[in-house]
C-alpha cells in the first residue's frame, strides 16, 4: 500500500482532475471545488476530526464533499469505508447515479475498481471490492443488521433527517460504532438537508462547532447571508392573493444597505471563510451549514421565485429545508405557559352549573388499569366548556366485572341540566378501547351513545372514521391532528385576541390540580421525518390531554350524526322547545327527540350554586 499522501484533498482534486462532473451543464469537465467546499473535505484528513456534520440546502455541499472524502480515501489512503443512507432505494441511487459514475469517468480511479465481469471479486448490492482488496460498503441505516456486520475506519451517512431512533437505538450512533476499533483514524461524516428542529441532523449539528460561511461586503462588514436581506415587492394575482414578484428582488447588505448584484455576490462568496459559531461544541466535531444564497449556480431572483411558489402553496417548510438548509419550526413546537393557562380557570361553571348557552354535552373516557378517567364538555358552535374531569376507580378495569364500568354507565346516563332546569342533551360518549378492546366493546353495547374509539396510526387520516367490525361499531380517531387542534385552541386562549379562536375553550376551576400540566405534557417531536405529538421527557401523565382531545373529536362526530347540514340550528330549536317545557314545568318526563335513544334514569339533583365572579378576568396576566 502507498503511504498516505500529505496533500489536501481539494488540492489533489484540482491538480489531477481526478473527479469529473457527472451531471449538470458542466458534465464531463473536471470538478474544481468552490472555495466553501474545500475545508469540509480537507478537514477530514486531520486526525483531530472525529466527525463532520453537514446541515445544508440540497445540491450545494453534501454530495461533493462526501464523494471527495471517499475518493481521496480510495486513492491516497486505502481502507474499507461505508456509505449509508436512510433507505435501500436512496443508497442505490447514490451508488449508481452519483458515486460510481464519478469513479468510472475518472482517469485515476477507474483503475482501482474490479470489472463487473471479474468473478473473483465479491461484488453485490451491499459491497464493492476494490483491486487492492479493500471494500466499499453500501448500507441502509434503517436495517440495523446492515450496520452490525462490518467494521471500517470511515462511514459516510447521507439524508439522516428521515431516520427514526428505533428500538435498536440511534442509527447514527450504530453506524459510528462501526469505526470504534480505529481510534484516532475513525471518521464519521453525517450530511442531510434538515427537516425539523432537533431531528437527527439538527441534533448532530447542534453538538458541532456550527461553522457558517461568512462574506465581507466592500463596506467592510463581515456577515452571513440570510433571507431577510432579500427584498422584493408583492404582486396581486387574479384570485386576490398576493405573492412576491421575483423580478423586483434585491439583495441588500445588512450594514450599508447597498444593493448587492449577482456579480458582487459571486465575488463575496468566493472570498468568504468558515467561522465557527458554537464554542460549546463537542471536541473534534466540525459542523458546516450553508444555504443556496451562496450558490454560484443559481440566482437570488430564482430563489425568490421558489419562495413565491412556496408561499402560494403554503409550503414554506420545503423552502426552509431545501433552499435555506434550515430546520422548520412548527408554531406548535413552542412551549405553552401553564401558569398563564391556570389563570383562565373559571368559578362560573362546572358540572352542576352548566352555562345556559350550552347546547349539548359530549363525554370521553380513557381507560387505565386502576381507573376510568372521564372528561365532560358542554358546547355550542363557538364555545366549549370543560365542565369536569372525573375518576371512577376500581381494581383491574380491563375486566367487565370491574365496578368502575357500572359507575361510569350511571355517570354518563345522568340527565345534565342547566341551573334553570333545562335539559342539555348528551350526544356522544367516546370510550377508548385501546387497552381492553373486548371489555370496551361489550360496555359500549349497553347504550347507543357509547362509542368505542381507538387512535389511528396515520397522521393524514380523517379526524374520525366509523367502521363496523362484526357487530361492533368502532370510531378511529386521528389523535395527532386532534392534539394539534387542542394546542391551537390553547394558543388562541393565551393570545391577545382569544375571541379570534375558531372555538373558545373554557376551563372550570373544578378540574384536578395537575390538569394543565397533563394538557401540555406532550410536545411535537420529529419521528420518522414527521412531527409527532409525544410525551415530553420526564412526563408520565397525559390522560387529561387524551380525554379533551377525544371529547373535542366527539363534538365534531356528534354534530355530523344529527342528520342535518345545520346541526347547531337543530340544537337551538331543541333548546327553545325544552326551555318552554322547563317553563311549563309539567312535562317532567317528556323524552326529547334528540335524547330518544336515552334510557330512563333518575334525574340527578341540580345544585343551584350561586354564580360567582371569576377571580381573574379573562385577559388576566
Ligand atoms: Zn455593506
């Protein structure tokens, strides 16, 4: 074997023409790295570098740098190395569409690979043997056994944002583990366009020294290109919407505000430098972040056209990820202020003091081993009052004979009334069947208003979907979409203009002490390339959130079951009728039309609590 050549990878590529462009307008020409591409490939040769993290826009830095590091290894410092991506398909595309064409068109590298007809070479989809006996491995990071079987000094990981931390652990760590026997010679390169805050590439990048490419304007100001330095006018479309007019775009220096034309931008990019911005980064972990604003190929005007497209299609995330190389922060990823939420509790209403303008009731029950937790909401078209969250406890609630089920039945079948005595119809009672399916099915057959429910797996599904399994009617809920709605309504409640909410939530002060903590126990976290509502670290209880989520979906479900396009009108008509009946005071036992499925139960005495002023006003801070 040749001793390692002490020449920078970028210099070697520039002087030997070892790497040809295999696509784009310059196809067939020598690849000459741009200045901002040099350090990320050269730093791989430094023994102090343990890991290189590239969080970048698409097609500007990642593939060129990974390919350059790999071919330098092949030619100048031969040892086994591995490429890995987030799917079989991705790794095949990279191998056949990007990497092997570079090797085959290279005057110096083509000689290193065994020919396809060489039967002695151990080539297959997972590995390519080189003439010197070293291997390139092609791995799917979603298949942990792919990662376990090999050892090599260098692993290059692409598009890691789509990966999930599964039962087997963090796939990046698993891949890094393959290099552990090589000590200081080990190197991991992780690259991806990011998706969401704290996804796998973003987490790796945040642990690095976070270098960005800084440019200097002729006024002397050294800075990073950022999107708010691009100015443009809006144009009105025929459909009344307005989008950026890309022909008016200008890039301004944030210091002297002079317009930077394309020629000047190219010069500034060429003369720029990487500056580390995170002094707390892990030792030996080097991070590079770059956006398309630095691209010598595209223009700022073209970017504004894509930005206008993204705005028009409500797809700013794709623009942020693919063009700016930055994470997308969902508005619901922000924390909710529990203390502010607590101040919105109201003494004005509870289960025995239901607001007079309520039109109907829904309940929802979450089954736990030792208890059933039930939330009761009253509502009209604009308001939802969370009246109570109650517990029916008994031993082993997975069993039919558990007394909690009888208590729940009695509780749900009670006739809810306002202080004036008006009956509020109960429209639907959702019961989660996730933990004790057959028990909940049997329980639900006791009354037509009980519906067994379960959370669906798809995050794109309808909010609720009824299906029939044998004799059982099951309602499958999109709990992920529902939880986003809960968070949206909570954010509205805490906003400066709570009345702007599509639905105003009101919480009774009779709710349990940790109710709000449970309501905010989950956060949106990236999982499998998507954002999912998951329990925050350290949180265990979220039944209050589940129940409110179910109850709000029950409300949507129930109004569709009223058999009219104007369900709230029907409910108002019912309210008017029952008010008359209440006033007449004679028609005590009349079963209202809407309650026709109801079995007769003893009316529960209504406590006429005095209406109190809330301690805090609605806007109280
Ligand atoms: Zn300037």
